[in-house]
C-alpha cells in the first residue's frame, strides 16, 4: 500500500466511523449541548406569501356549468387571476386558457392580514374536465383539474365528515386522506360543521386547509358552520367567524343574514340542502319548506351541525327538532347528515315521531311514513361519551369516521368507515314508487366500538362545548 492509498483508506475509515458514531449519539444528547428544539410559531408556519395557498373549490351556483375557487395570498398581491382551459392529455391546454380577474378582499386575522381572492367560472360545459390555476401573473399555483357535473343522473359518490375540529394537522389529516384514498373519484365533500375549534384562529384554519391540501383544490367542498365557527363577541353573543365568507364561496340565496351558511344546490339527481343550525332556526323553516316543495330531484340530502337525534341524552336539540323535523317529515327527506356530538349514531326507518321539545327522545311512538335516516358522526379526535339511544341502529364511541355515499339511480349506498378504512356501518336505501324508501341494512357483524372501562376519552384535551338544550345557539 502506498502512502497515498493508505491516506485514502484512512480517510474513508475515519468518515465511516464518524457517520457510525453520529448515528449512535442518543437523540436527547443534543439537550446536553444546549440545543433545545423550538416550536415553529403559527405566524411563521401560516404566513401568507405571494404564492397562492388555501385553494379550495366550492359552488355558488349550478355544478353542471359553474365552479367557484377561492385562495389566499399575502397583501402584496392586489390583483389576482384564475386561468382555465379544458384539460387535455398533453401539455398544450394552457394555450387555450382564458383568464379571469378575481374578486379580492383583505382579511385581518390574529396572525396578520392576508388577501383572499375568488373567481366563479361560469358557462362551463357539463361533464367536462377542466384545468385551472390561480395567481398574480408571476406566482402561480400548479394546474389543478376539476370536472363539472353531468346533466344526466349518472352514478356518483360523495364524502361526508362530522366534526374535524381539533388536532387538525396531527390527527384529522389522516381521516381526510384515508377518505380520499377510498373514494378518489368522489364529486364533493360535505363538512357538517365544526371544521375548527376556535372560530377566529388563523392557525387552526391553516391546519384545516393543510390537512386537505391539494385535494381541496380538486374536489369541491360543501361546508356548513357549527357552533365552533361562531366567534364570541366582546359585547356578548356570537357571530359567524369572519374567515367563513372570504374563504368559502357559497350560494347567497338563503334567508337574510344567513348568506353562505344556508343554501341549496343540485348535483345531478340529488338536492343538497345546507342549513345553519346555530341561529335563526325559525327563519330557515319556511325557506326549507319552500325549497323542498319546489324540489324535483328524487334524492334529498340535508346537512347541518346539530343533530335531530343526539347520541347523548344531555345533548338534545329540542328547539331544532321542533323547528325543522315537521318539514323534513312532510317532504320525506332521504338522509340528514350532522355532527356536534363527537360520537356516532345512525337511525333506521322507524324513527320516533317527535316534533316538539316536550317529549323525551326514545319514546315508543314511531313514524313509519317518512323513511328519513338521521346520522351523527365525527371525523376528528375529540370524543364525548356515547349514551346509546333506542333510535340508533348503529353507534360508536372513541372512533374517527368518514362516510362515503354512493348514488346510482334509485339506490343510495351508505358506508361509514373508521379512520383506518374499515367499514363500520352500511346500508342501502331504495326508492319505491308511492312508498317510503326501503332500507337494506348491511351493518357489519363487528361489535360496536365502546370506550373500555377505566380509559379516558381519546386524544384532544379540549373541553366539551356546552350542549344545546332548549335552543341550539352555542
Ligand atoms: Fe359542535
């Protein structure tokens, strides 16, 4: 071995030894050298830049011909644009892209001020895949795809989430991503309120958008507000988070004062109705009745935050049931999707005939004439006690869930899946001419998930919110 060869070999050995030793240094040894990890602050993690983020698709109008998109930038972006083209298999589509100028507004949050921009694409062709991007002319998002709805009642799926609310980045992200991996072609995602815990926390909204990431830019969302989207006012009372309207472009045809929180839209053969169960219940009753009276869709899906049938006795929403259930009964709404109770419960078709607040839940009066199925679900990690209710055909405690609902002609197939993708609850509704829906129960034989004796509620340390008793105002 020459001196030079020896030196080369020695260096290699020294390098390998250093790497090996480095690998063996205990992680906590760093603390002995004065290095303490620092938490990344929300104002750093969620600081807006000129590059668009929090991009989300929603609808303000007909999903066959329109699509709304909203995004966020730093305040230096004062003019923003969206470009759109029919997507092609090759990279040539940008040559045919049209540009639209966004409507922009400033939003002052607890972390600073950002600009929110929105564009509504109109005059789109039904059942067509589009590519779009958003930006300021220099800083652009990637090109995203979305597809318009068909004018025909073709089969499709959608996803429904109960409360996400807590630990959105660490614990809810896995649920929305598992749901996407199970139903990547779903046409939209319903969020039944309490998307976040603190109405005016920009960091929490940042976590919520971060969990969905690019999925929000490709699969439209249909959100309704829960009590946690209602911010406390210094003078008392509550008001819808001032994040809500700048960041979600939704229909404004609800009763006055409930714009973008009470709305309806039609996706193929399904009428979707989103209600605001936090306020002005009585104003929404005649509106709901009118929408349902004029409805021509065979399927009706209603979503709002507070349950008609709670999964715990001390969380009953009698005022809501008094206001809305007679209308839901009258029009034989097919399914009602809610949250708020941080557990799972689903009724069958023999739902008790309860329309006022004077009758306790679970009485043996039944109404076999409506066929409405009521669901309470939770997707985030905050868990409350479940008190099994007689009306619930399937319940769960301490379980994060998402639901995939598939509609094909006269059949609606429902599946609730756990955060790990296992089917936990399932049924099929079938339309029957002149009769209420037929329910085919497909509940798996797995035991109901209940908290183990002696264990504490899972995950979040968040305190339960005050349950609504005689009214649903938070
Ligand atoms: Fe809630």
